[in-house]
């Protein structure tokens, strides 16, 4: 007797794929190298989508009453208005990733709001102030569902402060940058669902003292950051985005329905993060 044949059932599992992320860059002048150098690389590869960010030269995230990188610079209204500008920008454009690079003006000697004595990063009160300011920034940038990526910054080049004042030399001390990068990680730990850190400082290591990368000891040139983007920064940002999206935005994950605004792009979208709008802060 022939046995009856049973139909074969085939199960297909669809693995979700993160969309091409739209990237906007925010911060101070260090953000420009990312917005332009990384943007050029992204245009060449089509890895990320384009969005306008916001950067103001000479403006810290930490809204000190004054800073003293060399001469005293008092807080300016346009610098301090970043919470409103950034919230408006992400509400208008809905980035998937908001890259935040601000690693120069948090490090000089500083006056906390209403303080009468100068202090600096490394003082617990200053550290707490910087940390709280970056948490406010992260909350503003993630308010429409974006992943916020904080960029650790390499040590200043040793040639940066040659011939400058004692205040300028204190500004560029490696210990101050190390503490700043630790604070960025503390911000990410305080906002684990919305903030990640891309460790540019750790990747470069001793190459932070390669003068060809940063002739002024602080800022990358567009061409060198374009090269660095292909070498590491771009793939690393894409890895961070992929891992975060799979955990927080993939269908079936708790965060998939908790997004305040749209966080997806057309799978074939190409283009670079647009260069952030810029304003030069007076230095006198």
C-alpha cells in the first residue's frame, strides 16, 4: 500500500535591513571637517543620505558665562541659542543620525553661570555643567527620533600652543581632552536608547600628532577627513547605525513604534550630509 504524501511546508524568514540613514552634523568648527570631508566621501559611496546640520565657529555647547582660550570671550546670544536652532532643524528635516562634534571650546578656563572664579574641565562642578549641557543637546537632537552620535576628539597637536599664553597652553592639555571624552561617554550612558559614541580619538591614538592630518593641531582638513571617512569613520558610523537600528527600530523591537518622527529613508537614497550652516564667532 502506498503511503500518502504530505505537502512540504517551507518557512521563509525575512531579516530586516536598516534603511540608508540621513545624517546631519552639528557642533562647532570641528563639525565642519566632518560635514565636508565625510560628506564628500558619502557622496562618492552613496552610503548615507543628505541633510542640513548646524555649526557655529567658536561656539561651545556648554553655555559658560565666559571662556579664556587666550583672551576672555564672553557668552554670546547666538552661540547660546543652539537648543532652539537644533530642535527646529531636526523637526524640519527628521535626520536618522545627528552627529555632534564640539571639542574645542569646552576645554579652556571658564566661568560657570554666575560664578566669580575661573575654573576648568576636571573640576567636578564644571564637569557636571558640561555633562548636563550635552544631555540637553542630545535630547534636542533626538527629539524627532534620531540617533545622536557624539564624536570623541584627539589630543591637540603639540605644536598648537607654541608661543601662546599660559591660558592657551592649559586649554590644550591632553588631560582636559581625555576628561572631555570621558564626559561624552557619561552622556551616552545617561541616554542609552538615543546616544552612541564614535571613538575617533581612540582610533587615531598617536596619529593625533601627525601634523599632516591637522596642520593647525585642532581641525582636520576636508581632504584628510575625506580619506579618514573611507578608512574608518564612515564604516564605523554605518556599523553603529546598523546595530542601533536593529536594537531600537527594527520591526518587532520595543522602540519601533516609539519614534517621535519619521526615521526611515528610501532604500536607494544617496547623497552626502550637507555642510552645516556656519557662523564665525568674533574673537575679540
